[in-house]
C-alpha cells in the first residue's frame, strides 16, 4: 500500500526562529497520525505547513491523488485551492475559525458541496440532513445560525462541514481544546466512530496524550520544532525512549 501523504525534510522558519525543522512523516489510507508536544514545540506550524495554511521554506509534501503523486509545494495556486476544497480538510481548534457564523448550519455544510460542483438542491439538502445526523445535531437546527450553538455543537458542525465531501486527508488542530471535559469526551467518541466507520486518514495535533492514545495509530513527538521520537502510538507512550517523551508521559501520570 502506498502512503496517501508523504512529508520529506520539511522546514519552516520565522526569521531566525525555527518553526519546524527536518520533519518527515508518512500517512497511509485509514491511518491516524498524532503529533504531540508542549506549547511552542512546533506542532501547529507543522500541521499548518502540510495542510496549505502556511508556505514552508524547504521540503516536499507528496499527495497521492488517484495514484498520481503530486508535490503540493510545486503546483499552481489554483490547483492547490482545488485540492484544499476536495482532497483535504482542516478542523480548527476554535470552530468559529472554520465556520461562517452569518450563514445557517445547513448553509455552512452546503458551501463545501457547492464548491465541488453540486447544484441539485434536493440532493444537497438530503446530504446535509445525513451529516447532521452523523454528528448528532438535530435536523431541526438546519436553518439556525451557528452563533446560537454551544461550543460542542459548533465543533460537530465544523466536522460535518469538513467531512461532507469525503476528503482524502483530514487535518485536526486540537479539535477538543477549549471544550468542557464532558463535551470533550463526546467529541472524542464522535471522532473515533467517524474514523472507524469512514476509514479516515487523519493528522491530529494535540498537547493531550490521552486524546492521541485514543485516536492515533502512530505518534510524532516534537520539541523545539523537531521530531525527537516517533513510532506506533502505544509503543511510544508505554515505553518512551527519549527523555522529553518520558517527561511528557510522566507528567500525565502525575496528574
């Protein structure tokens, strides 16, 4: 099986400051890769660089689109925008960053459908209802504005908006951050169910090792913009080799 995403020697600097350095990663269909580290470790710079939100300075981002390998950093801006609309999706920590608050819940979901050429109102409406049901939002809220939703509902709506077009790769930046513990648990249960049912390929960033252990197959541990350890999630978290990973794991155990 070929990887759906391959990142090679990726570098991003902010002047003299390292954002991420010599980062490598492979993501296979149906796989979840977790990226962890403390605040300032570079994990957000990394996910923003590989998802098209930032322009890295060096490296390769290879996307397998229908068995054609595309270097994401060497294509035209128009093709990059098309890939972002169709093949890729990004779930923000703050769902307000991924939604239009002045557009109804159904309108937010339909925007992505219409961006890939769907025009039949009946089909679009049917798809919207299907996805509201998948993310456990009552269909009666379809015409309500997101500003009337709770934080957990906003995050579920953002997830529906992103997944409705069946993207090949989903990027998630702290998808449960900022939510109450009980709401976090519900979002995690939803994500785990969707990953399993839809065979999603996901790169997820989190400072919370419990989130990564629950969702991820593989893990990358970042410190000061670099990967200090990587491997199978359970293996790394149960038997960390690098002193920094050991510190992260022990700090969780002490809480």
